[in-house]
């Protein structure tokens, strides 16, 4: 595993492990709150990742005992002329995760609150530790929350409840409602995240990226359009060199049995 240079006074650590990029929010004393400089550093890393032809998977995690406590309120909120633009930068960052070609895994090592919850929900897959806590606490500050794409994963009723109450839920409940894919012991979280990332990294690149893109597009389609879009995607993959190579390898393995 090779460490790249720390970014923005070490607020963000970037590590490359072959086809995998690991981004660590590195403000443990602030519970990894999203300072504007940290958000911009994350956005730059993901923007570069989108055009990295050797990169297959991204993992986002936090240093210390928290995943992310949300926006750094000291630097984000307040009645200033720049307040709206600061939130716009955060939305751009979440959009970059959502539309990134590569799958993004959230390795949630602790509390994911408010903007930290949103950071997790925009990732494709979510792993967490047993003591992780989750809350959309914005309602307590008189703000509205991001219920999209959350409600697509857990249903509109549960999404409304989390948004309207600001309730804190634990890892077991987050798993039960379908927000979390897997719960792992604290000491093995990153090993499990890397195992999952390597599994994805071993898949045919174009098919993996198309699967993420298709899953995103299907959320916004009606039944007829979704069925047509899936058929078109399969037809395109059937004509791809990647499919031909994978099929040939599969036939070779059958002959060897």
C-alpha cells in the first residue's frame, strides 16, 4: 500500500492500493467535520479519480472514533454572503460521489451525523462498526435534510421519520432498515472494506461501471423505461470486447474441470 501526499494541512489522507483509492477524513479532534477546505480537497480527489483509467474502487472512511460529524458549523453556518455558496460546494461534492464512475464504499468507523450521514448515503455501499450511530440532525437547527437518494434505499416513510425527528439510530437499526450493507467489528472494518473493494476491483471494469450507472438511472425511471434501459444495457454488453474475453475465460475454466 502506497501513501500519497497529505492534502490541505492533512485534513484528508489519500492512499492508493493498486486499483483502490482510500480517502480518510483526518480531523479526529473535530470528529471529521466537513470544513470547506476538506470538502474541496475531497472533490478534487474524486474529480481526478473519475479520469483515472487504472482506478476501480474508492473507499471513504474517517480517522479516530467518528466517521463524520457533518458540516463544520463554525465555518459553514452564519448569515454571510458566502453561506449559500458553501452549501453549493457540499452539494457538488455529494453529486461527484453519486455520479463517479467507480463504486464508492463508505467504511463507517463511528458516528455519521447530519452531513456525515449524507456523505454515507451518497456512497454506493456502506459498511459500519457495531457502535456506529446515524442521525439526520439538521431539523434541530431549523434546516431541511437530504432525503434523496435515501428514500430510494429505505423507503419514503422511514426517510421522512429520520428527517422529521432527527432521531439517532444505531448500527443494528440502520442495517435492519436497509441503510447498511454489513456490520463488522471495529478492528476488522478496514480489512473487510478492502476485501470488498478488491472483489469489485477484480470485476470487468466497463461492466462494473455500467452497473453503477444503470442502478442510478433506474431510480428515476418508470417501469417501461426501466425495462427498456436494462435490455439496452445488456445488449450493449453482449457486443463488448470485455464480455467476449470474460466468456472465453469462463469456457476455458469449464474445460479444465
